[in-house]
């Protein structure tokens, strides 16, 4: 088995929202997009990080005493990491008695990850589930992703890729034959608006969607509904009209905005730019879903 390794920040077992059946969702670190509403801020950077979970902290001061780089201090009764000084030596993690200081991201070999995945095979068989590789953006770690997909197929495990679609076509070509389903994000067709909200153009995303469709890929489209960004009927009608030209789309999912990631930003000492936004009301979600139903799409909302 390949010795290539990858950086994973979470493995979620018994997942029921990331493809058909009961699944194991593997979250890769690293993402080329910087969506202001992102609920997994720990996925954005490719390298390991340290976070501090405030409510666990007992302010014993051991992390400060044991940091060789003076990268810790207490401000307003909270432990802060001075990121310009932190060298990720992890000494603060090893001495934290309350587990308030945590490492985000762990290096896995393909063999280690597949061993974990295989333990859930009985659940896949009963529910027609499988594995979903998510993130972040798994395409950033393409060689690790490819080897994991290959090993899953050797073990007859259904595979899904949850992707922003932002990556070179050569990366998609490598994994097409080993990916049973693409969970493909579409945020807006307005390139200017897309670039402002995510930091990247949507041109390559739409090109890749067309290309995987031409290669007979099975596709679930995922649309995050973000207040004051893409929650108008006009936005959804534009997307629905565009998707009518794409073959292989089995499902369109409308994903309502939520603030479940708010605390993670706090733990990582980052600003949460969507703090003042509220979830879209159920009645409005229903109205927007009717646009896709009218256009003959299978629709799911959550």
C-alpha cells in the first residue's frame, strides 16, 4: 500500500448527510477558497494548527511556562496564542491537563486511514453507504486522495467526493474512475460576486462541472444558501437554468446557512465575518426549492 500521507482534521462516522446511506466522512485540511460563511475554519489552512477551547481552560499557566518561544499569554482571563511566535512545537498541548489546547490536523498514511474506514463496512453494506472525502478541498492533497480512493474501490466501498470544484482538470482526470459520486458546490453564477465572497473565480468550477458531466459522472449539486449573497429567486433561477444543460445531476441540495462554526473561529482566534447573519426562514427555503422542482430536479433541503 502507498506510503503517501495526508493531513486530516476530522473523521465523522455514521454520517447521513454526505451522500447515500450511512457514511464515513473524512475531512481534509486545506482549501483554496475563503468563503466568509465557512463553518469549518479549521479546514482552511493546509498545515496543522493549535486551538484553545476556552470553556475547558483552568488557567493553570502550564502552557505559558512550557512554551520555549513565549508564544502564550493571558489577556482578559483568556489564554491567547501569539501566532507570529508560535513554532508548533506542541509542548503546550502535551502539558495541558484540561485538554483545552488541541492540535487541529493529524497526518495519516493511506493504510492508517483505510483501516479506520474498513471498520464501518458493515454499516455501508446495510445502508448502501460508503466513504465521503470532504474538507476543506480534498483536491489539494490529490496524491493522497487518489490512493485512498483506489484502496476503497479495492475493498468495494462506495466513494463520494465533496468538492468546491476548484482545481485543475488534470486532478479530476486522476480520480474520475475511482469516484462513484460527486457532491459538487455551486454558490452563484455571478463571477464577480463569487470572487468577492470566496476569493476565487467560478470559471474553472463551472468548466470542471461540465467536464465531469461529459465523462458520465454522477452528481449531487450542493448550494449553500447565504443571506444577502445568493438567497434571491433570481439567483436560484439562474442556477436552475444553467444546471438543466448538465447531465448526470441526480439531486440538488439547498443547504441553509447556520452559525454552528462560530465557536471554532473563537478557538482559532479568527474573525467570523458572518456573525450578524441569521438562517433563512423555512418558508423562504420552500419557495426557493420550488424553482428547482419546477425545473424537474430532485430536491433536498436542510
